C-alpha cells in the first residue's frame, strides 16, 4: 500500500492530461470536464503534386488551425475550429500566392458510454454531430452548411492507447478548386485510426509532470465520387498537466484520386493549453 498512494496522487495530478491521449490528426473520445476549456493551435504544411484533373495544379498550403473545446456537462462538450491558410499555387490556371480564411466547424461530442478499468485505463465511446459553416474567403467557401456526424472510440490500456473515429460529411455545396476530401459535391467518409505508446514514464510517480507518446496514425478519406486517399502519420506527443506539444508527418500510402491533386507530404506542429 505504501507504493500505491504516490501513484494515485500522480495520476490525479495529471488528470485530465493523463486521460486525453488525443493524436495529432485523429479525434479521441475524451473531452474537457464541465466548465473546462482546451485550446489548440496547429501549424500544418501540405504539399500537393500530381493532378489527375487535367488542370496540372501543384502547390503548397500553410495552415494555421485554431481549435477550442469547452465542457458543457460531464458528458457533453462543444468544439469549434477554424483555419487561416497561406496558399501557394506553383502551376495551374491561377499560379500565385494568397492568404485565405477557411470554413468553421462546430461539433457537439456526447460521451455515450464509459468503462473505467483502473486509475488511468479506460474505454470510452462518444457520438459526434455538427456542421461546417461558410466563413471562408477567396474561393475557400462552399457557401453552404454541411452536416457532419460520426462516432469515436478511445481505449487506454497501460502504456497503450487506441483511437478509432468514423465521420460522415454530407456536402451541400462545393469549392471552386477542391484540394481536400469533402470540398467537392461528393460526400466524404473519414476513417481515422491512431495508436499511441507511452514512451515515458513507464509508471506514474508522485513527481511525474507529464508523459511522452509515440504516435502512429492512418487517416483515410473515401468520397462518393470514388476518390480514395490513405495517409500514414508517425509522430510524437507530450502531455503535461496544463500543456501538450505534438509533431507529426503524413505520407501517402494509397491514393486513387480523380477530382483533386494528390498529397505528396504534410507536416504538423501543435500546442494545446488545458484550463
């Protein structure tokens, strides 16, 4: 018993960070408690190459993504996300650079089921429902409200964590030059899988300030126009008591695209603040 108390105190001090384990590009079924706020900022660079549409487009997006999630109750949270984009078109109908503002997503997350297996170990299932709203500028807006719904499962088992998310985006409008799944009139099925392994500490102690995780993600987009894209994403994640840091890359493992350019690579750096 004399060794159990420091461990319990350490886990309590790390909560909610110890239970978050949200990967870089994959949602988790965890969420802020009632009245708690999590803000997240991600800087992403994505390069586009081969364009099967015949327009011979290539280029690069530098995206600043801002995300805020607030706990409404113990089982319900609201998340808002929006983006600012620096778009560089290397070729195609309109080469050049432009600063753009993207669409805004609002999503409700409801924890439908939870089973705690220990002080940290847990299994959770959350349902998602929301919409994308037309706040974009300069060709970045579909001028439509697009519903999004789905579910996400999170399991934490000792040093291992898994997240599995499935979302459906019902598109009611399209962008002039779609570069991402869900930007054309085709609906998008988004399937995201993440595996996290806690590198350190092997065990929580009374003086534990945070934890390091190795991350591996598989992000899949299937559109109703038959476009399919699978991106593999290794990364690293640090979660502390009030701050989290993340870094990862995405590389294509399979692309069968006919309506938008292919992704060559993507890099994401992020920081989260837990209040």
